[in-house]
C-alpha cells in the first residue's frame, strides 16, 4: 500500500502532458541563440551469419553554421561521401571514386 502512495505522489509532481506545439516552442526558444552545430556519430552493425560474422562500422558527421554553410560526411565500408555548401552552392563528392 505504501508503495502505491509513493508512486502516486511521484506521478503528481510530474508536469502535465505537453502538446507538440508547446514542445517545439520551448525547443525553439532554448536554441534561438545558437549559431552553429556539430554532430558526430558512429554506428556499428553486427551481422551474425553462421560461420561468417560481419561487422560494419559507419561514421557520420554534420556541421552547420549560419548563412547556409554546411558540411556532412559519411564513411562506411571504405566509401566516403561528402556534402559541402557555402550558402550559395552545394558540392557533393564520392571521395573513394575521386568524383
């Protein structure tokens, strides 16, 4: 019985469910002064086939700064993909194919 009372007290102190619009407004307000972003991630996929396990590691990077300047890269299985933009033009490259 006392566990239920603690659970109800804890639940009553949580904020009310917010609408999607309210969440978006709070996110926009929180990050409105941000002038740049840089995100890097690695993904590892393990494929477990009988007698032939495989591991694929992919690296992703995204960076953006005002006025449309952007850089994104993906590296996976010896293949590199680049996307670079300066706000006026965007370039794409497959580095492993030199094009």
